[in-house]
């Protein structure tokens, strides 16, 4: 059968780009840019069920800017591939594997095993009815209107879904056209909060301690200063590694995510720039290293980690369909790339609000794990896999003044994916979109949080 293909994007002469950016710089940047395009279009198309043209416009061009116009993106539905090319040759390919989502095809990739288990049945816990829940509160409805509204001359928000949970029940939700209660939505760095949960489960089971050193295979020399880095240092982004995460194709994290199949090995090869525990520096390299450690304790490679997460986290919460993506070495990426519905993301937030207790009363996370996770690190607005309000940062002060209580914390992904947890109000609010900088629509979210707290007292 002849392959069906879809061609996306526009192609500009690379000679012009070389003149604008410099030929040597372009040779470094284009493979990363192509990797961004290939992966994001692949996941959005084959996991999220989105239109690939829309995915390219909303998930690639805002990230790559002018570089996105250099690329030709080909979606091959018959094989589950997305191929990204320049003017002369292919630059990147991403492949979809059922049950594991998409990953870039890179040298040394290990094959992913076949998925053969039945889907997880949603829990019969009264969390949400089958039908969509409309808000019954006029002030909340107005705040939702504002969250979804686009305004001329202001950065786009492309909000896809909002779900509000009060006392363990969905009390209001809204979705963009083409999105519903079951649509898988990309997490980006919300995945770091899932890594926190998987870490917590292993701590509760006595298989890991937060204060134990990582001791990866890359740090064998007993005099290596990196051997002092603990699992908590990684979760709190205070490792001291020279692994900058910046909006640049030349940053270590960009190279890790889009040029190296074994992401953790690349992260582990980064040098120390200072001892751990001194400085907070947000970097996905820390989370990827921690995720590999979790996988080694769980065992069984990608299949083992996937089954562990389903058995110990997703099934107890009634999270019906979650896709975890893995790198070429079979490591759960951990720092990004989870797909779930907005309702299922809200279930994760509700677990933390209940300090790790599942709807059936089973303890999933260690007692006190919520407070440990939301405690700010070195007065940065970040705890352990969650952003926090309890530190002395300007960001935390601004959020509190806008109506988000001091004890609140949230999972966050770039472009506006968030799970807000407000313990004092027994509220969880998920907001997922593909929003533009500089604020990614957070001002409207804070107004919604304030309205929800007041409406659902």
C-alpha cells in the first residue's frame, strides 16, 4: 500500500539562513530545531490526536521562530513516523510506538517492547460524571471566559482545557474545540511532578532515601566532587552541575533532549561547576538523572517502569490513559513528555492535596510528602518537582498578592501546562494550553484561582 504523507511548514533557502546566522552556527542549531519539530509533531499527532498542521503552528513555530521556516515536516501515518528535512537532506525522525508515545530515532536506540495490557478502568469514586461539568458559579464562568479568551495585540494563549476540582469532585470544566474530557494533553515539565510521585512511592516502599547519593556509572572516581550529589539535590535542582537549560539550541539541555538517545548518560557527563546544595538552577538534566535511578531500582527497562507507574500510581488514582515517553536507552524521560487528560492531571493534584492518599484510602506517597515537595529550595520559588509560594522570591510574592495562597503550589510546563493545588481551599485546578511568553497566560489563571476560592467556600 502506498504511504500516505502530509507535508507541513515552508522551506526557505538554507543559504539565506547561513548568511543570517552563520554557517557553523546553523550546522549546530538545525539538528536541534529539527528534533523539536519531529518530536512535537509526532507526539501531538499520534498520541494527542491533534491535526499535524495545528501542532506545527502551535508547538513548533513558537519554539523555533525563524528556524521553523527552514524545515519541511513529513507525517507518515502508515508507519507512525515524522521526518523533518532541510533543503538537501533529512535532519531528524521521530517514531511512534503504541503505549510509549514518540521518541527521536538516534544511534544506539534500544527497541521498545510490545504493550499487551488492558487499559486502566477509571475509578468509580465520584470524581467526575461521564458528561462534561459546566460551572454553576457566575464569577467562575466569567473567569473561565477570560482564561480562554484571545485578545488582539496580546500574546496568544491557545488554552485547551481547564478542570476545577473541589473536595474530590469536578465542579467545572471547559475545553477548546476538538478537545474533550478524554483528550491526551502534552505535559512538558509537568512530567517532573510525576517523577516526584514515582520517587515518593519508592521512598515509601523503603527502596530509596531522599538523602542517598546518586552514584551513577559516569562518576566512578572516588574523588569526583559530583559523588556528593543526592537524590534530593536532583529533585530540588541544586545539583551544581554545569547543565544549563536555556532557550538556545546550544544549551546542554537542548542537546540532551534532541541529539542524544541516552539522555541520562549525556547529563551524567556534564561537569560540576560548584558543590551541590549551594544554588538553585532549574535544569531538566537533574530530573533525567533521577529518573534513570528510579528505573534502575524498579528494573525491567521501559516496560518495567511503565508497569510500575500503572500499578502503583495510575491505577490507584483511576488515571485511565497516561502515556509516558522514553529515551533511546529505555529511560523514562521524567523531565517532560507525559500525555494525559486534564481530568487525570487533576487526579494527580488531588493526590498531593491529600498528602499522598488515594481515593480508596490507600497511601501512595509517604506521610508528609506534600509538605516536603512544596517546601521552597534555597528561597527559590521551587520545591521538589513543584513551583511554590512559600519562599521569599518576587514571583511567589506576586502570586500571593494576586490571590493564590501562600501554601499553594503547582506543577508547571513551558507554554502553560499547570496543575494548581490550593490545600486551604480543598481545590485543584488544571490548565493546559500552548501559550506564548512572557507570562504564558498565568495572570488569567491567578484570577481564576481567586474566583474559585471565593465561589466554592
